[in-house]
C-alpha cells in the first residue's frame, strides 16, 4: 500500500519505528492502568502519544538544513501507531478468548 502511495523506502522504516514505539507505549500504559492509574484507554492514549512523537520528529526536521517536513510522514507515523497498537490489542483479546475456551 505504501509503495502505491509513493512513500519512499527510507520513509517506510517509519512503520517499524513508530509501530514499535506505539506498542511499547501501549504496554506501558496498560501496566499503569493495572496499577491503578486513571485516564483514557491505553490503546487510544498510545496512538495519540505515538502520533504526537511522530509530529514532533517532523517538526524538528523542518528546522534542520536539508530536511523537510513531509505531511506523508505524519500520516505514515500515525498509521504505524494505529496498525501496531490495533494488532497488539487484537492479539491480546484473541489469546484471552482462547484461554477461556
């Protein structure tokens, strides 16, 4: 899909980077929730925080000579967060279901 969107190969690494960041944030927020913290659902918060980190990364690039802020990167960063956190959450739910029988 990203090839068809014209996203260069180097930018496709954002899928891995921000996907991993999203899952790590999701797991950390789930742990906080298990320990009594309140706030938005961990999956939602992880997606927002990961997307914000991607936006911050793009804003930093905007001031570095030779780099540009690319709106497609903002989209790919958010897509990576949504995809990875959704997949992690879905796999967790499926494992829980399988354990119950």
